[in-house]
C-alpha cells in the first residue's frame, strides 16, 4: 500500500510544480561560495534563453560586479568591458557594454523584486536588456513590472551578501569581486 502513496506524492509534486527541471538551475561560483539560481522560463523565456546561452559560452566567467549598492542590489554581466580575462576589460567602462547579440524586448511579470530575485539590467529603454543582470539584496518594489525578472537565488544568498559593496552613491566598486564561473547544473 505504501508504494501507491509514494507514486501519488510523486505525481502530485509533478503536477503542482514542486519539482524544478535540472536545466532551470544555474550554478554561480564566487570566491565566497556556490550559489544556486532557479530560472523562470515560463515568465521570461527570452531572458532565460540569453542567460543560458551566454553562460554556456562561458561569457560570464571572470565578469566583475561593477555596481553594488548595500541594501539594494549587485549588478554584473557586462561581458564586453567587465571580463577581467578579456583584452577589452576596462573598469571605467564596465556597466556600459553587453554582448554581440541583439537587445531583448522586455518581459515584465507580476513577480516582485524581493531578496534574491535576478532581473535584467537595462538603460532607460525597457527593450534594451542584453547581458547585464542584478541580484536584489532586499525588496525593491519600485522595480516591479519595470524590469524583467528571470530567476531567483535559491541557495547561497549569504555568499551574494558578501560581494564587495561600492563606496559611492552610484555603487561603483574600485576593486570589484567577480563571477568565477556560471554554468548549468
């Protein structure tokens, strides 16, 4: 009889969405520790696809956290000027570049910008997201439905909290931490 209970629980979990597909988990390695990220392909399919594509190409490896504001967020992902192992690395330009791929159209959703949320960074144009993203330290409701949320930290947020913060109001970091690697689980 207990065999049927396990089968029922398995199928109930499957139907209720409690099981996360392996391809929707990313592993972010920082010098402080390993961070697991759950992606939301049903909410932001194009942003998830781009994030995975750049990660699979190792474009995020060695990219700095160029803008980090305590109590708000840590921004990274400038694969053009923010990669410390690239000849194009330029700390003063980090945050102004993206990938060679076209910009993405906004995929706004009802997901709130709470602690651990990962969202696409962009310029004033809502359709200008490319490769940069940020991770919220705390809730930021003023960003809701203004930026494309595509994932959330599900393990290791304490390591995100350790990322070196900027010293000015702009959040620019003089000697920034970087992503060691970012890959699919």
